[in-house]
C-alpha cells in the first residue's frame, strides 16, 4: 500500500513538473530509468524533440545550465566534420536525463521546505513547467531560415 501511495505521489509530482498531461506518462517512464534503487544513473533515453531542437529543448524545459553547456558544446563540435550531427544525436539521447536532474534538484528542495503533499505539487507546478516563448522563437527562426533558403534557391531555379 505504501509503495502505491509513493508511486501516486511521485507521478503527481512529475506531472506537475512536466506541466503537459499528454506527455507526463512518457516522462514518468523515462525518469524511472534514471533512478535504480535510489541511485541516479545517466542512461540513454531517446527524444526526437531533443534531437531536432537541441539546446532549445532544454531551454523550453527550464534547464538553463544544461542548455548553455549544450549550446557551447554544439557550437564547438559543429566545426568538426559531422559534428553537428553528433551533437544532435547526443542531445536526443541524453537531454531527458538533464531534465530529470533538474526535476530531482527541485524535488529535494521542495520536500525539504514543504510538508503538505498538495502544497508540494502546487509548488512543483509553479517552479517546473515550460517556457512557451521558446516555441515562438524556434518557429520564427525556422520561418526565417526557410524563407532565406527559398529566396536563394528560387532565383537559381528560374535562371
């Protein structure tokens, strides 16, 4: 019974942190891979969103330091042959782990300060969640990139 109660509490906290009910089950399953008998372990866990958006995925999930590190890493490795692709694959495989670490850090602080379970969930919802503005920035960037490529290729095709 106690394990079921803990599981329910854990699932509520993850759902509050993720703040997107449609993907909370995916995060619950992913986060369970990273914690083996109470020990955090970095493991490969694929995310197409992280693969295609890289550091923006981490920024969207409010993981600022990992986003900065991935941005710097991607910039440096991008100068190598296939470096950008390597960065994308590593981001796709490991970004979810850094989201998990951010969740665990916030969970420890919240549990140390707040004793009521409902207040913990409410606080996790406030400190977790996403930056919706990242979606807009990414969309605008991709539109500009598409229009730039189109404006270069169209005159070549008509010539």
